[in-house]
């Protein structure tokens, strides 16, 4: 990840802030009232407002210094999400079997840390790129492995690498437990601080946005990603044999939207 500082935003401020995940979904309402929905992003993007955590002049001064050192939106940094910063359930201790991060094939040595949300309908796997140093515990076939001897962790990318002689065997589950931060940046180059309003109890606006950093292998266009044909629901169009095309799902990589047979459309 370019232009990123491996530094944590002041924790006492972050833990009192507001924010959460954002999705981008296109919803088209047809003339009949039926809907067609398309997911523009494969992954959610988190947004936060650090202003809710600023309660004193000292904290406000701390944020100002942090903002200046990051040069506004230029450099990213780590952010601790109070609600979602662990591989384990809220309040539980992390274990090496919290999250399955892959299956061995006898040759693969690197595994990306991931956290799975949901279990029944369509579980979502979120890549984790900023694990907290010294917090990662890994297991192979539910047997905990020793960091440094069996595997290493790159805390700047979230990649677990098994050392020679310890590559997971074919069909064996690889799992991990960890704490993690969210890579974010300021979402403004202008930090408006009204001291008179702050004294009166106003909350300063300090927007942050998650940085998408991961290099994801494009999915195989099939059941969830292929272009499909469908007959228009309008009787006249059906009678004329009119065919319409739609994409069942779009994907977004490194700041760009991608659909099959189309170029990247960067924002």
C-alpha cells in the first residue's frame, strides 16, 4: 500500500467515535414495480467520524497534530474499530481456530487473513490487511503452530507465510485468530475547528474513509458473475423476442469497478 503510515489513530478518541460499513447497490425499479438489484462493490467500505470521540481541547489538539502529520488525505493510517476489531465474537478471547483462512494443497505457502460474516445464506469473507502485531495465532488441522518457527506474518498486508518444511498438506484446513485495525485516511483536506462552537458542545466533523488496498484475484465468471440473458417482463417485448442483458454482479478492485467484458471504470 502506497502512502501509508503504520501508526494507530489515538485510541481513546477512536473508541468513542461513530461509523460503520458502506455498500454500493444499484436498484432499478421496473415499470411493473419489480426491482433489479446489482452490487457494484464486492467488499464493503467503512466510514467513520472521529469528531464524536473528541471531548477535550487536548484531544482536539492531538487530532490536529495527527492530521498535519498525515498531510490531510495524503497518508493513510491504522484505525481501531471498537465494534469490529477481533476474529473472535465480542468479548471472547481469540483462538487459533476462529477463522478459516484457506485449505492446504501441499504447495501453497501463503494465506491471506480473512474474517467471515454470516453463515447460512451468503457468507461474506473480508480480507484483513492490518493485523495487530504479535496478535496472530495460526493453526493447521486445528493444531496451533508457533510463529517464527512454523509461520511468519506480514502485519502490513495480513499475509501468513508458512516456512519450508511446514507447508500445510493437501485438504488440511488452515485457520487463524487475530486482532486487527482498519486502514483509513482522512476524507478531507480541510479540518474545520470552531473553538467557540466546541466550547458550547458542538461536535467537530472529522471524516475518515477506509482505504481499499487488497489485490484480489478476479473471480471465475460463473454462477455469481456471468452475464445472463433474460426475457423482458413486458408482454410486448416477450412477444417480439426482445432480449435484454444484465450483469448479475459487479466487482471492484483497487478503486475501480469491473464487470465482465468491460474496462475498469476508475473513480
